DNA sequence: TTCCAGGCGTATC
DNA sequence: GATACGCATGGA
């Protein structure tokens, strides 16, 4: 990673990074692709309440608009996981033919270090749902509050007051998660430090958080790269290519392997 | 019209 | 512990 500050923007040089592959691959739901400017792929989105406009100027070169060096170093460098060498990770994962193809297919995927509370909500909403509709529900939620609501803010909602979301049967799950988090019964800072099996169990005490959602919260909201969410798509990959489980060289970074595989299988043929 | 979507809770055995 | 089924909503 190299960067420089220029006219209030950050110019970033970063290998193994592609905006479409990272921001529109189903790990985060608050990034919108803008109309292209001079053929540049541009996205607008948020980390917590911080907005960002970012574009891909040319191969491996990005512009983070209206971003100070301090904000870049304290927020976005971490969010985009820029201290991790994904080239090295892909090299390690490419010991296997299928994973090699997956890494080559979408080599610009990076794991976003998202907020754990936002991930809880996002992936509760994701269950038995499709990505465009997930984005719609989250967008209505943020528009309603003017920001992504805290657990305390959402704890005072009711199924009726959330009707505008059109989130269906998931509304009661969101409220249960909010009440338990706001009261401290679920302590996300505590869960982050737990042994992963304990963390899974604790997360699953929330109604609407099952094995898949818990795994997504751990992977996308707590940077537990050993978490391995299995959804309908990954189930297909596993049945077809890995009936006996993932190869052992993925140990510790199963979740990153999952991201490459998910994107690969969804776009196959 | 029917099927399906980054699943989960509940009932039943 | 395994398996079957309903669930809100809307895009394809």
C-alpha cells in the first residue's frame, strides 16, 4: 500500500483490490455504484456514520474523495484491511485447483472490517432474502434515522413501528437483537474476545441468529477469518468440490476462502 | 403464475 | 439430532 494526500483527497495505490468485487459481493449492503465519471468505477457508501466516495482511477489506483490523511489512517485503512497482503493469501489458497480458479476469477476481493452491530442487523435481514431487497431494507432503515441506528435506538421500536421497512418476519428478530444488545445481555465487545465456539453460541441466543448469521457476524463484523458461513451457494460448492470439507491449508482463513468461492460459484456459467 | 432468495424457529419423531 | 414446514416480500 502506498498513498499520498492531494487536494483534500487520498490517492491510494493498492494491489489486489477491486471496488466491484469488494463492495458489491454481498458482504456489505450500504455501498452504491455511482454513474461512471470518465470511465471510472465509483462508489458511495458508509462505515458507521462516515460517508465515503471512492473511485478506481486506473489499475490498482484509487481516489478517496474529501478524505484527510488522519481519517484515512484511522478509519479507511483499517476498514479496507489494507495492512493485509491478499496476494500472499491468494498464493496460499491457490494450492487447490478450484480455489485457484476462484482467486483468479475475483482476485480483487478484500474482507471489509465492518461494525459488528450493523452486521447483526444486516445478516438478520439477509435470511431467506435476496441482495437487492436486503439493500432496500437497510437503506430505508438508515434513511429513517439519518444514520445507521444504534441498538439503543432500535430497542424502542415495535413490529408495527418497523412496518415501513417491509422486512417481513425479520422485524421481530431485529428488535430482539436490539433489546438484548442495548441491555448488555449481548456484549459485542465481549463476544469479540471469546473463543469462537462460545462466541457462536452466545450470538445464537438472539432470535433470528442461527449458524449462518452468527458466522457472518463473526467474519464480517469481528474479523474472525476462521469463520465460514455456509449459505445455499457455499453448500453447492462444498457438495460439488469439497465433500470431505475444505483442505487443511485454508486453516485460519476459511472465511477469506469463502469469499472467493462465493463470488466464483455465483458467477459460474 | 410459480419459484426463489447469503435461514431460522417450531413441531414432530 | 434429524427432518419438514411456514414465513413476508418482491424480483425474475
